[in-house]
């Protein structure tokens, strides 16, 4: 049976000041009527029953996510006691699912992607699940056909010809590549055999657990200890102790780059990982002056800027070009679009000064 796991533990610091530790990007409404995690859960509606949906986040966000997704059983929202990257997150979820359904097929996806249309996405997931059922040793991921030489994404290089008689182009993976510099990204784009790494996976739980046993035995030992206490009073204490003891790493590095039988399906759906404020105009569009406005705003001689405000607070901009202005109740960002990467430095400086009220 199909199970799904949403990874929802990110901090979203590049969306400061809207994204905060207790209200990060995945809990925000950035592009539509629903928050990102609500949209991700909606995307799975009808694909697998709610009791087969698992959300893994950090402990401080469990209650907030439960409030946003009251239909999801409270026990299906798992709080990590420490940040340990994606491999332990995936391993923990796989162990929890395997305790209920050892033969389960598992879909893994982040909570902060913009994907559509939903029916095309679900059809693609069903296709990937068919590939896994056909060969249970397979791990399947989705590749996004690149439209420009992006430096912000990892890449997947396909190998050879597509499998015949498949509904969607499906290839063996040659190798995974880290985020490249611009010249390398241009070469990837020109080659025509590289995809952006979507971070969406489909596999048998027994296959991913076996891969972790092969490539990350120390990590899996901690996870197995946690799994041995599922349904017992000692589960929370064991999760706290054992998960914190894990040495974290990404699932790409832990398994995907090493597993022999990996396939990439060329994604037929629209996809954006919404990595920073500059992604918002791409998704919400711009007005005749090139501005993207979310909230009350009066602009005079304002061009190619993003303005976001809330609670009816009016922002007036005069003589501004290529700027980002984001207002929240206790912090306001005014930045040159070309220096957006410095937002992470702002967050680091707030941490250094102990200004937790702004984090």
C-alpha cells in the first residue's frame, strides 16, 4: 500500500522576516490561499488515506502543524528532537511505516515546494510506484528539466535511453551532482542529459532501510532502537536520546549517490522549490511596472520590486527599483534584490546578538 511522508523541518531563513523559528516558511501562505504544508497535504488527497500520511518536523512545530492540518491524526506528526538533515528523517519515517506495513511503498517529499497540477503530480507518483513494484530494489526520484543554468539546485545525470513502454520518460541514473558553479551549470544545461534534483523519492520501505543498513549502519542502529519502542511508554524518551545521538547527513549523500539501482523520471508537473524571495514574482507574477505586491501598497516611481505587508499595514515606496520590502509586526526588511543572499547573514547576526524575539 502507498504511504507518504512530508519533510517539514526546515527553518526557511532566506524568507526572513516573514519566516521565523516558530513560524517558518512551510507554515506561511506565500503563493496561494493555503500555507505551503497545507498545499502539500492537499496535493496528496485521494492518493493515499490520511492514516498513511506521516509528517516529520521539529518538536517546536508539531502543535502548529497539527492546528493547520487538524484532519491528520496527531500521532502522525512526529517531532525530531534535533536537526540531523534528511537521511535520519527519512530513516525514522521508513521505520515507523515499516512497523505497520513492511511491504509499503513510500513517497517522500518536502513541505515547501510549489507543484501542479495536482492530478498530473499524482499520476507521476503512481507511475513511480509502478516502477518500484516492477522491481522492488529500485529507488525512483523525479528530475526537473532545467530551463536555465541554476546554481541553487543539485543535478541528476541520466544514463542512456529511456525505458521503453513507459508512460513517462524514465531513465537509469548515472550520477548525482552537487550544486554547481555557473559555468558548470551552463555545461549541464547544454548537455541535455541533466535534471534538477527535485528531492522527491519513491521506494519500498524495506529497500530504503536495507540501503541505510548497507551505507549508514550506525545511523540505522539508532533508528532501530527507536523503532523497537513504537507503541510503548518509552518511545518519546528513546526518540530523544537516540535521534540526538545520530550523526546527520543528507539522504542524497547517505544513499542516493551510492545505491546501484536508481531511476529518474522526467517530471511532467510544474515545480518550484521556492528558495528565496526572488521566487515569489516568478510564481505570483508582476504588474506593468514589474512589481509583485502582497498587501496594502502605494508605489511612486517604483519598479521591479517585491513588497509584502500584513494586517492592513500600508507601505509607500518612492523612487525604488529592484528592491525587496517585507513588513512584519516587529521587523521590516528593505533590501536590494541583488544582495538577497545577505539575509542569512542578518539571521546569523541576530543569533550572535541574542535577539531571539526577531528569530
